[in-house]
C-alpha cells in the first residue's frame, strides 16, 4: 500500500513540475499553441528579403537566414479570443516577421512551430481585424527541430514505470 501512495505522490509531483501552458484553438478544434514572443517592431523599414533579414538579425543578435515569404498574409481568429489570430507557417521557422502597410513586427516562434499566434490588436489595431489580411509574413531559420515538452516526457516516463511495476508484480505472483 505504501508503494502505491509513493507512486501516486510521484505522479502528482511530475505533473505539477511540468507546468501549464495555455493553447489557442481555431475552427475544427485545431490546437495552434500559445502566443509567440514579441521581440521588436519598426516603422519605415524597407520590405525586401535582405533588409528584413538584416534588421531581424540585428534584433536577435545572430545571423538569420531568409526561409520564405507569404504575400498577402491571411489569418484565422482563435476561438478563445477574437483579438488573437493564428496563421500556418510553411517552414517551421525560429522567427517570423509580420508586416502591414507601414509597420514590421518581429516574433520568436516558441509555442507551436507549425503556427504563428499573436494578439493582432496589440500590434496592428482594430482595423486589421476586419479584413484579416496583412501585407506579408516573412519566415527566418526554417525547418527547425521540434523539442517535446517536459510534461510529455514525464507522462511517457510514468507509463514506462507503470508497465515495469505490473511486470514485476506478475513475475512475483507466478
């Protein structure tokens, strides 16, 4: 009985340490992850691949590589918050830049490598929510490796531990 209590305590501890992350969804229940990290914005920057890459590299502090550009960039409103929008990324980039007629906004892609998510109202205002289209989306450092969350690894470890415990118990009873 004591071993079961110890295992339950260990499981609770593993889940509490893994932390909680808020994820947004779009129509159809598709999980697009949480909001990506805002890094910087610029007004009046030239909209070429070279100038955008140089500016973003200067902000990040390392040389970025241009991975692709989507023009125009269309977005989907999340189900949880009408001001938060999501868009599918093509190259799983480390960073992405979103531009309207005058402003460039740079984000670090952290929550879901396949999706970009940010609060449209915070960076571009209410008028952009009406047409859900911005000038373009530029991706940098594409095709990154996705790293599993600690909670997923903890759950896998608990499953393996449970299988080993059942196996040991069956061997004792045989």
